[in-house]
C-alpha cells in the first residue's frame, strides 16, 4: 500500500481519530451509520464483534481498495451493555450503577479483509456520591460516551484502577489495531522509507 494512502476510519469517534493521528497515521473519516442496537439475548462480546465487522463492511463497500478500520466499544456491568446515555438522567443512572465497583469494557476492532480482534479491560470506579456524579453529568462529557464516562477526560476522576488496555477503554486498542493493519498490508508511519 502506498505510504500516502489514508486509512479510512469507519467511526465518528473523535477519540479513535485522535489515537490514530497521534501515531502519525493519515486518515479519512467515513462513519458507517448503522443500527447499533443490541440483539435480544445477544452476549456483549458477540455484539461488539458484530458491530465492528458490520461497520468495516459497510464502509469498505464505499471505498473499494482502501484499508478500512472500524471499532465498537461497550461498557458491561452485571451482564448488561451500557451504551451511550439518551439523556442526563440516563447518564446519572449509568454512573450510579458503576460507582464503587468494577465493570468490563469490551472493544472490538476490525480491519476489512484482515479480521477482527476483541479486547477486554476491567475498570474499577471509586465510590462517588450523587452530587459528584450530578456535577460530572452537568459537564456534558458523559453524553456521547459508552457507559457515560471518558477515562481520558474529566471522567478520569472516577476511575480507581484499570486492568488491561487503557487505549481499549478509550475506544481503540492500539496494539491489536496495529497488528491488524500490518496483516492488511497497511504501511505504518515508522515502516515508510
């Protein structure tokens, strides 16, 4: 693949875009815009794998010959997938369910034609009182985040510990992403001459 070929990112996530740009990877953003509802009885791991694959396939059809990268992240507590909150009350409910306990963050990353990988991290929240959580919700940050928090942002004050990939919790597991890009034949910035 020529060094100047941009990667097509099948996601509108500014966090995924920032992670790739920090590595010097040129990219073009083209979100998939799919129905991302969890199927009845669909386990969280199968759900994130399915959505990542579907995003990659949908965008690949619009960019034949390009390297297309897609990802999906879910926060899972008590076997329930917490998506993005629909309103501030929903965000407060999610944060209340996470406060003072551990949960899992599952991120699936797919590169069209190269496969898909699933990365799971465990995140432990510190105890937090309702006024703290209300204050955080009022910042607006939780509203477009799975599980209603951003570990890399203000929401980091809620996180006591992460076991596993921090970049997966942010939304894109970098080690696995780079491995998939290599498998797809995509030339990474440090491999270019």
